[in-house]
């Protein structure tokens, strides 16, 4: 039996708040440690958190006799692929250009949903999706930044990040036919911890700073930020995201993801004294209208026989929420 949709939507709003606040935590962390240190330690703590939950019997993971091919695809596209491409892209483009390209994620999810999942959206859903994208672009265009010129390679990396993010949503939905949300989340954490720590260890070895690898964990401010990203963002919010992908269309999940930008803007106003202009308000209202419209007019669009089978399997193995 499929979960009540309102439960899924409430969880996605919670996820948007977590992801939106994570931008502030990430910004503060990057003032003290490098990007690779953040990624490596974040997912190391995330993986350790999973092991603790398993040890305490809070969650159960059953990977035996199941093909992990789909989980490998999920992990390759996000967090590994998405985070790497996003970081490389943001480093090489202006903040405005990065924001506009990343705002295309719902459109990419719509295309991926059609090509890979063979699910369809209604015309009204498409129109409201465009409305949400327009709102995100307006917020980015009228936000004062210190971004520099946009390089072509940076644009390519950001486009690859968008593609990776949309493919993650699609394969997470497909993987939910055999794995629970927490199993998908756990595998993502383990894979990311291995990959990012191997890369970071190599970097520290070249720099001759292996003895300082875990030094950031001794700073309470850095540790608290890493724990928020690892346990609240990478575990709780990602589990919500994977659960939502198993219950509703990924275009709907992606459309509600626009709320993350709204939360980030509001958090910036409250905590960093950023300005909030009329254009920010207009963009916010467009995103909200787009998010509500895409999901309200979703109806039964995109449901296939395979999706019906998927729900039955999900009910047997689901451990979240």
C-alpha cells in the first residue's frame, strides 16, 4: 500500500529546510577547511552513523542475495558525481551562472523521468514546473554576488552536475523496487566515504599532511558542522529524498526541491543579514506556486505496472519513515 501523499510532501518540506540550512553550515566550514576535507570527513561520519544505527538495531540492512548494480548507479550519480561536478563547476563560473544552471534540475528530472522511467507528466505539471524554474532564475539573477566570469568548462561541469542529479533521482526510484530507503542511503554513504576519503588521502599524501587528516574533528565548531551535514543532511534528509522517490514521481520531488532555495534565501536574511528584495519575494512565490502546482495536478500520471509492483516490494522492506 502506497503511503499517504501528504506524508511524503510534509517530509519533502522538512528535507528542503535541512538542505537549505546546510548551505549555511557548508559556507562556514569552507572558511576553515578545504572542500575535499569536508566531503571526506562528512561521509566518513555519515558511514559511522549508519554503523551505529545498525549496531543499536534501529535500522536493518539486507544486501544479501540482491543485485547492487542499481545501488552503484545511484551512488555514482549522487553524491559522488553530482558533488564533484558541482564543486568543479562553481569554482569556474560566476555565482549567477551556477545558480541558473542548477535551477534547471527539475527540467532535467522531467526528461529523465520520461526516458528512463517511462512515466508521464500532464501539461499543467509541465507549466507549473516551468513556473518554478522561472522563480529560481529570478532569485539568482537579482541576488547580489561577487562571482567572476563564467568559463566554458565550468558550464560543462555544472550541466554534468544537473544530469547526474536527475539520473540519481531516476535510479533511486528504480532501486526502491528492491531496497528500502535506508538501504539505498546507507550504500550511498559507504560508497561516498570510500571514494572521497581515498581522494583526500591521496591529496594529503602529496602535500605531506597525513598527520593532520583528522585535526579538523578536534575543533567543536567544525565538528558540529560536519555532524549536521553527515547525520542530518546526508542521512536523514537523503533518506527522505530516497523514500519520496519511491512514492511519487521524481519530477514532483525535484519541483519541491525548489523550496531549498527559498529556505536558503530566508536563512541568509535571518542569520547573515542578507537583503530580501521584491524580486526575491516574486521568485519565492513563483517557486511555491510551481511546487504546489506540479504535485496538485500530478494525479495518477506516470504510473505503470512496474510501479505498482514496486510499491508492493517497498512495503515489505521499507524501514523508513
